[in-house]
C-alpha cells in the first residue's frame, strides 16, 4: 500500500493519489476496530451516524467537521435529516474508494469534534462515550 498521509497524520493532496492508495477491506476493518463509531458503507466508503441533542448541536458539529475538512483539503459528504440526525460519509472521491486520507480524517473528526448527543440516542450507543 502506498502512503497517503504525512507522518503527522495530515492528508496529502488527493490529486497525487492513485489506485494503489485504496485500502483493502482487511486494512479498513483493522483501522475501524479502534474507531467504534465508523462503519463500512457501500464497500467503498466509511460512515459515522449520530443523533444530536437538537438542531443547533447538529449544526455546530457539522461546522466543526467542515473546518477540519477545509484545513485538510479533504471533504466528506455530510447529511442532516430530521433536523438532528447526522451522517458523515468519507471516501476519496477521485479514487472512488477508501484511502489512508479517509482514515486520517475520520480520526481527526473523532479527536477534534465534540458532539452533544441526544440523551436517548446515547443510551443505545454507548460506544459514543
């Protein structure tokens, strides 16, 4: 596998990536073992879903995700439905697959974005604590 992230975990420009940067299913599963909120989606993406306490909390989390995405120049698909249900979908668009950039960005989101979850949702998703 070719490296796609710098030693500090920062994303590298996607235009410098090629198909050799796509992670195998086994590599993705190994990474996701320590990232309990993330799941494989449609075989070529990873996603994280949650229900925020309210609309403002959902929007605050999306704004903070957007700031990280801009800083890293690697942008997720984000979805807000029913005013507080959030889904973040990561894949390297230019490769139509999951690269180390996606794993790095997911880890940054986990480490840097504080989400105020719905208490009811949190009760059934202890992995979010």
